[in-house]
C-alpha cells in the first residue's frame, strides 16, 4: 500500500478489539457443549427485545436505535445441545473455571495485571443476538503490553464473556438465530489507541493472534473476530466491526481516513453555504402520478425531504465507489427500505428530467438544494426519511461517532451509533469470583511457548532456515510439522517447504487441497522414508492426491510413474545423457555439471533422489575426462 497520507500529521489513532472463542468443554455459564451443530430444531422461541435504563437512568443510544427497528426474533433450540440457560428461562450456572484459567493464561502472556475479583456484568445487546437482551461479561485483566516492530502497544483490558447466538436468516417477519453458539466462552482483548500506522495495526492483530493460537483456543471461520477503532485529529472515533482479513486492514484504515476527510470537507461546505435541513416530509404521490419508473410505480407511497444547500454534496465520493448518498441510504435501510433516490443522481432509474423539474417546482427548491426520495409503504417511508433527516443534521458536525461494518472491498457501511457506558449494569444472578494467588501461580508456572520462542527453537532443533521457521510459525503449522516428524524420519527442510510453500502454491493454482490432512501428508513422506519416491516428487504426488482424495498415496505414485527407479536404471539413463554430451564435457570439464544435472533431472522426472543424481553425474563426467 502506498503512503497516501502523512499519518502523523493527520493525528491517526487506532485501537483493536479482538474476540476469540476459547476451546473449552462447556459454555461459560452452563454445561452445554461448545460445538456448532446442524440438526433438526427441537424448539423455536419467539421474542421481542427492548432497551432498559442504566443505573443512572439513561438509555444507551445504540440500544435505543436498535429498538426503533421493531424487530421480531426466532431462536432455534436443541434438546441435547442447548438448555434453559440459553433460552433465558433459567438462571446462569457457576462461572466456568476452565474458561477462567485459560483467560488468565492469555492475560499473563500479554503481561497483564489480573484483577482480584471477577464481577459478571450485563451489557445490553438488543439486536437479537441474545435471548435475554444482554450479554454477560466481566473484566479480568488490565494494563498489559505487546512489543511490536513499530514500538510498544498497551493492552488496556481483557474481558471474559459469552458469545452471541448465531444468525441464520433474516426475512420480512423474523430474524432467525440458533442458540448453539450462545454462551461459548470468549476473551475480548482491547488495546489503547496507541497504534498510528496502518501496517502497524495489521502487525499488532497478527501478533495477538499468534499469542492466542499458542493456547487452547478454537480455530476456524468465525472463531476470532477483530474490530478496529479509528480516528483522526479533526474527525471522530469510529468502530469497524468484523475485520476478518488481516491483510485488508491497512486498506480499511486508508479508506476510513479518506471518508473522514471527505465528511470534514462536506461539513465545511455546508457551513459556508449556510445550509440547513428541512424536517418536513412531503407527499410526492401527485408529482409521480404518471411515472414510468418501475420502482416508484410499485410503491404504495412516495415521500421526500429537502436538504437546503446540499446540492452536489450527496454525490461526492467519500470512499471508493461509495458516495455521501450511501451514508444517508445506510441510515434509511435500518428502517426497512432498500435504498433512496437523490437529485444529484437524477434523472435515472426511470425518473425523467421532466419529472425532476416538476419535483423541484413542486417543492419550490433553489439550485443549491438537494431532494431525497423514498418509495415504500407510508409508515416505513416516513420512518426511513426521519433517519435521513437525523443523519443529514449530523453532517454539520463532520464525522459521526458510529459503529460500521467491514466490507470485502475495504470499504465500510453504517451499522448503528457507537455504544456508550449506559448499557452496562451488574449481573445479580452470579456471585463475584475471587481470583487468588493460588489460582494464578500454577498457571504462570505452566505457560505455553510463545511464537518467537517457538521459531528460535524450531530453527535450532530442526536446522531450518529463518525463513522456513518463520513461515511454519506464522502460518500456525508448527504443531503439525512436529507431529509429522514424530511419525516419519525425513528431511525437516523438505517437510517444512512442503507445508509452507507447496500446499500454498497448489491452492493458488486453484487445486482443492482440503483432503491433504495430516494422515495423508504422513503417507506421502512414508514413501520418501522407505525410498519409494524421491523428495523431488513430493509436490507432484500431492497434486495428484488432491485430484484423487480417496485413493492411497502409493497406488497414486505408481499410476503417476513417480516411484523411484533402481540404481542400475538411474546409472544407465545418466550414462546415456553423458555420452550424448561428451563434447561438452571435453570443453567444459566439471563445468558441465550444471547442464547435465538439469538434463538428468528432467529425464528422470523425480524418479531419483537429487543427491544420488548429483553423485552419478559427477562420476560420469570424471570417466570422460
């Protein structure tokens, strides 16, 4: 990524929130298993949720906005995999000690100070992802740090909490959730905003991920989630949810900085124009009575608002291929519409230039004004435009504090207002848990090996290059690498190269490598160990095995003609090559080694070990000198 901005000059500050599921036998507050399932549902529960006041009598703004969507929720429950705790029909059980001990291990590895009492809190969550309307969470550790190539980053807190229910489907009537994931223990790791460079945030996320993977955490899609907090000096803090691809992080940062700078430009222009927002919602059915626009014709009601002084600003690009109109539209969509029209993009979508002129005349707008149109059922259209009005007013402040969703292209989309402390209150059903030195000391004395230490050990123990050792550790292949070497005695460098590079290259070539589990890889290297194939044939054999996932390694090697030739056959082939090139040997003498090795390896196609071929080529040259 090019250095598009002077990050220091912009006052870029970032922090990370990382949520990692723990691989415990049971959930955080009940004894149900922690595995996701795909079985017939035994029971469906229907619920509506509403926000409650905090201890200070205030309602969290994010919870309030969610409640205004008036959503209904279905929860899928299972007799053998979920219980009344997940259904919110039974009080939570005692805190899971296995989860607590694992969270203490992670806290210690991140140089944290463990609290002496764990208090379970309720955090309001009324997007439907929890049957109770809140998530149980507690502060476990504070004031840690992580040293990175860009400097030390402070780890502010580690929390231990329960995961949310799994969203299955959303339709016009209900949002469907499955309760198998609800209650799985996870840790929430929060850094301070001391990250100042886009590449640094990627490195910090990677390093925390490596620490987590050195412990007993769950692996696979959805088991770890990264949220990114970003702000610039003239902007505001924005939380970006669900950043799954670490390599995409620098681009997300750049796009968010670009968005905040554009919103600041829009703010300044609005103030210079003395712009304002007309809060009147106009009925436009008469204006479009004879329209040929399919979208407008199919709607029961067409409503509109006037944004005075906003002309030309709705169509400004604030992120790549996303305009300020997309910001307004994202707020409207939260009220059930699929989108909106605005005069910066009209005529279009079947709306004619004549209809646009008629619209402006009907609303008596000036050339500097913009018009927003929503077509839907009357109640939904009005509700959507109320949200657009609210967002348009916020444009006069520049950047809005909000929570946004990460998109696959590096852009982001509005989700909800940024949550506040008003959504936290004490859990009354769970007593506090005292964390004593007797609990902490045995954990500190049995800490797992950290990635850097593992890399150094692997380099020395298996005589690997720094690059290969780094690849093995960085791609979390170390356990597999060492377990395979316990079963077969082969060159560690060949195995490491296969795991780190060959499998990756085959995947990039579009070959499905999912069948190459540990046992199948062991079967390949068993053939190397037994002298049935050469190490040079390993990649070709693996490729053939990927295309035949049920066939065994040896039969595939035989069919593909990859089995090693006998010594006499190898000598005969190399002798023929040497004889055919004796004039070159006479001219170059031992300098002919390189060309003859290349010819021999090409002819043998991996059916002889490279070191053996080298020895025989050398012998054949010396015979002819």
